[in-house]
């Protein structure tokens, strides 16, 4: 009884920290700000304790190495440390072998930056070496101790790179593939906003809102692709689920773009029956997108809620199909044509949403494949 009481007390003590950590992880801007501030402060403190003569390049290096994910930070830190080492060699060689004067510095700088530019094309993470070489060439020692000053700057850069990598790995860490999932989840939420506009029963949806949500989806998908490129786990495991989810969201987004162009400028819902159907379509599909976004981000899906949403989607689909079957063959008005476009758009939207659910592992196919 005492053991259980002690464990419960420990959980209660750390509960505020866990809640704070969960909040920070959900808001990437806050997380990035905290990590950058801690990396900067820790670098300055360590440089002060170690009596590093030039804190500037240590702080800059720490911030330059710090990335938004664990995998990205480790990979970038290693590449930039190697780039810094090569930049030190090139900077020293330029100053010692070519000399130090206004025009000789230009020659040394062009040679060093040219070499680092070529290396950077093969290993982009080593481009940081160009900055180091420029520092050494353009700020030589006034006392003539070129080697001593170069080593001091190299020391400061190495300290900054190390602290930046440690901050990225241990301060509110998020793996690259989890960061990618978070951005895909946000893109799904934004697609849900687009669906809400597409099936809004009130014809006041403006292009401005559409553009804002489309731009947001584009940003989130671009960032997700960058994070996937940084993930060492995906490269080692060969797991393609994240890529499949990204592709599914991309397809859904492009369908919504085409749907917007097809229905824009027309009267989609002149009748009361169609207004009610649009409202039900909007409610069911937005609820589905919300559940999918949560599942992609890592939340446990509410199976009962998913089952109810799918039942609502099936009911809505039957009503749209019934409308298509009873459309007049002889008197096909512009309003009928517009409603038919919406009905066909709904069919494709349903397919894309189900495809996304399957790729996220919460679709009906995935459930059927689960062992009992």
C-alpha cells in the first residue's frame, strides 16, 4: 500500500511538468523559442565558465546547429562540425599561405568559398564551413598570432555546435518523423477547414479564406517533407507509412482545389433539401477529418466516434446518390448541373478521405486486417 501511495505521489508531483511538456509539444513555435533561448543561455554560460575569448561565434554556431527535431539536429550537427573543421583548415591556409592584406584577403576568400561551395553541393550540411573560413580570413589577429586566433575561434565554434546539438536532443525533443506527423496532422485540419467552406450552405465563402487555408496546407506539407528527409529512423526502417499519408493528404488537397474551381460562381444550394444535405455533409466530413488529424498526430482514435461518423458519411452518400439517380433528364437547369457537380465532388471526396484513413492506419481496411 505504501509503494502504491508513493508511486501515486510521484505521479502527482510530475503531473504539472508533464502537462506543460505536452502543451509545449503541441505548439511548435513555443517549443522552438524555449529551445533557442536555453541553447543561447547555456552556450553563453559555458563560454563564460571556460573563459572562451569570443562568445559570438559560439552562440551563432549553437543557433545554427539547433534544429526542430532530434534527427535533424544530430545530422546537421555532425555535418556542420565537419564543415567547420574544413573551414578552419581553408581559412588558416588562406591567411598563412596567401597572406593577409586587403587584396590578398579577397583572393584567399574567393578560393576558400569556392572550395566550400563545391563541397556544399555534395554535402549541403557542410556549407557552414564557408562561414568559418570567412571569419578566419576577414578577421585576422591584430597581434599577428594567426594560428592562436584561429584555434580560439575553432574552440568557440566547437563549443557552440556541441551545445546546440545537446539542446536539440534533450530539450523538449521531437523526432523528425514525429514532427512530420504533426505537420501532416495540421495539414489535415486545414483540409477540414477547406471542406467546411466547400459545403457551407450559406453562399458567402470568399476567396480570401480559401487562399489562406490553401497556403497553410502548402506550408505544412512542405515542412513535413523536410522533416521526413531528416528522419534517420525512416531511412533505417524503410517504413513508408509517413510518405503514404503525405501522398494521401496531397491528393485530398488537390481534389479540394479542383472542387473549388468547379463550383465557384454557381448557386449550389437553391433548395431547402440541398441546404440540409450540404450541412450534413459538412458536419460529417469535418468530424471525420478531425478524428483523422488526431490519429495521425498520435492520439488514440475513438473507435465508437469513428464508427458513428462513418455511419453518418454513408447516410449522406446515399442521399447524394439518390439525388443523382432522380435528376431530370429532359429539363436540366443550371441549378441541377451545379448540384450534380457537388454530388460528384462528394463521391470523390469520400474516396480520398477513406484513402487517407487507410494510410493513417485507422481506415476500415486497417481495422479488418487487425487480428482478433
